[in-house]
C-alpha cells in the first residue's frame, strides 16, 4: 500500500465527472491493501478482521470520524470481530479517485490496530 494515496485530498467529483473505468481504477486498486476489491465496476469493498466486538466497534468509530471529517461517507457493516466497508461516490454512482484515497486512509487506520496502537 502506498501512503501517498492516503495523503491525497478527498474532493467531490466535478459536475461533469464520469465514474472511473477499469483502466482508471485498476492502477489505484493496486496501490491499496489486499483487503480491497472492486465489485461490479461500481464500488470498493473491504473486510477487516478484529479479535473482538469492542475493537471492531472502535475501528468503526474511527472510520466514521474520518468520513465525517472528509464528508465522504461509506456504508459500514459492523459485526463481531469484523467490519465490512463499501465505498463509492454517490454523486456519480461509481468510483472516483477520492474513493481510493479514503480507502487508503482506512487501511492506514486499520494498520494502527494491527500494530497494537
């Protein structure tokens, strides 16, 4: 995973923007952690594993704070020991470069849990 993707700005899609095609999103997907896949060319999805519900909930709250700060909100599915994220740009009903920057930030947040922080 490249940290530079996580450092890119999260900006809304322009009014005339089109969703990324496979040629546009595949290089970005390669820069993310292994958790992420593109589903039906429409959205990103990742599942993160945790040792218990409490840690999964803490990560969910971290993702929620990040999403609120960037005003780019994923669908978050919380269960015991697992958090599944779905991310796409609703304005264009598909993938935008900002979705990948947000995904990289979520990978960075998850790495802090893996490192025991």
